[in-house]
């Protein structure tokens, strides 16, 4: 019984969300190092860039991963000797959040993680530019009916998010047809992303990333880490990177990750910046567990309180 730390995926960013973090020198210095590794001015993108700019996949992905890494270092505060990491069950990431999770688990250095995510964002943006595609969230309805309709329209499921939410992707006319004639009881919400991520349309990006990943120094994880592929725990660093690369063109099974958290006895969840989406999914897929969304530095004490509360509860249960 403990807390899992999770890193969000694309779409979690909002204009100006890094301003509270950059107000503190230690976070600003950390972000500057990550920016240098990615070859992007992430401080500018996290403060003054507009919504359209940070929606660009080549910008959004490094920005999100960098924010998660800054927040993770703040939550763990390992230099203080406080032992926060030892009070966790492990880490996982949703989609591009898996890059942040890989760095958190020691599979990649932060510099290599930023190198990989910069290449990932650029490659996926290039793949998306080949055909006009997009994504929509489908909430409610019968899953089998939805999957049959997707096949008829040439669409694909991209994210199985749990709690009755599936994100689908494909060409824009097909997405429009789905919205005009949804499955019974389903609500369709178009997403502000510029591509059919986690589908066959991303296969060119997979090939590019394989080449980049082969140049990275990879270690086996020193922290429990779950994969989006099927919710399993991965103990080989190279296997995790291979799965992360292949995931670009295959569905994210966050529903299976949440099921695995429950099986592992996870009783709390902390979402790293830019937080909110995964906490929302946990409220439906992991009903009743306490959560903390680390949106700003002000949320760090709340994360620490959750870690302490659950550790204390575990100690009490062990003593009884």
C-alpha cells in the first residue's frame, strides 16, 4: 500500500503554466539545463508562448517532459535525505510521460530523456504533417459498438484511458463522421492535437526514434516502472525503451496501468506537472484513492503530506 507517481501526456500543457515554477531559482536552473538538452527555450514556451505554439507537437512534448522532471525532483527532494522515494510504489507515464518516467526510474539520464523527447516530438509532428489527422475522446457508450464503428470508418483506438473514456484517432473526415453519428450513449469531444498519435499514421516516427534510441545510454530501472503497452512492470531498461518507441504507433493502455496499480496495492496517486488529466482519470478508474496534482510549487507540501499519511497508515496497520 503506497503512492504511485505519474507523469502526464500531451494536451496537459496550458499557456503560462511554468510561471510559478520559474519564480524559484532552483527550478529555473533545472529547467534551463533541460532546455539546453532539448535545444528549445522551454522557459519562454512555458510562460509567454500562446496556446497554438505550445500545441505544436515538437514543442509540447519536450515542454511537458521537462515540467514533469522539474516537479519530480521537487517532490522527491532526494538531496534532503528525506526518503520520499522510498515511500512510493513506483512511477509510470501516460504516452510522452513515459519519457519522464524513464528518467525518473534511472533508465535514462535527464539529458538523454530530453534528447529523446525532442526527437520524438519532431518525428511525430513530421508524421502528422503527411495526412490531415486528429483525435477525439469518446466518453460512455458500448466499447464493442464503438470499436466496430471505428473499423468501419477507418479510425483506430489510440488511448484506452479507463473509466469509460477511449481516445480515437484518424483522418479528419472520419472523425467528423463519428461525431455526427456516435454510438448510443457516447459523447464525442474533439481534442486539440495535431495528429493521429498512437496509430499506424505514426509508423514513420517509430523508425526515426529507433535510430535515436540506439545512441542512448540505457540502464535497468532502479525504481518500479509500469509500461503503457499492457500495464506490466518492466525490469529491463532496454526493453522499456523499445516499448516506449513502439508505443508511438500503438495504443496507450492506461486502463491496464490503473488496474495494475490497484493490483499492486497502490492507495494514493501523485501527478506531476502539468498535472490534472491523470488525477481526473484516477477518480473514475481508481475510485476512492486520494490524489494530488502537482500543478505549482505550492502543491509540493500536499504531495509530501500524502506520502507521509499513507506511510503512517501502513506503519499502523503493520503494528496492529
